[in-house]
């Protein structure tokens, strides 16, 4: 199961999430609110839901869980605590499909303008310039 959690974290990382911040978030929730460790299943579900790639039905299939009860179980075991810890408005709900939006709003994504990260926009500009030059060279032959 540890391998599955690692892959879920990798997938979340590939989707732009800051894994160290998410780990700290889960740890703070476990220590300060729940006062117990969440099961690895909910850790993995958290990371996969955070990618925004999976629907509740997809996650129900992955975890062999009742699709009818998955949203309620996610909310009961994690969503309600995320809402408290992130100090969301009373009318906001943290569910499987809203998790990514809320994490983005609260700053749990990698800052692409950070000095330690790759400057994606400059790299894209260089790549596009090279492609344009190649296309022009082929067109003029």
C-alpha cells in the first residue's frame, strides 16, 4: 500500500501540487483536529482527489468503495477537518471534486515563479522560438 501512496503523491506532484505543503497539512489535521492518524487509504484518496483528474465514481472504483457512499465517507473522514483547518466559509464544502479548487485558492500548489523552480514560461518561449525557426527553415527550402 505504501507504493500506492507514493504513486498518488507523484501524480499530485505532476499536477502542480506542493507535496511538502500537503504532507504538512495532513499532519497538522491529524495532530490538531482528529488526534489520530488517518488511514493510508484516505491519504491516498486525498492526493488523487487533489489532482482533479478523478471523479468520485473513479475513486470509488479505485478503492473498491461504494460510489453511493464515497462522498459522504470522504467528507466525514477528511473533508470536515479540511474545512475547519483551512478556515473555509460555512457554505463551502470540501469534497472530492472541489478539493483541487480549494487547495489552489489556499496556496498548496508549487509556485512556478519561485527561484528554486524551473521558469516554465521562459522555457516554453525558447521551445516555441526553436519550433518557429525550424518551421521557417523548412518553409524556405
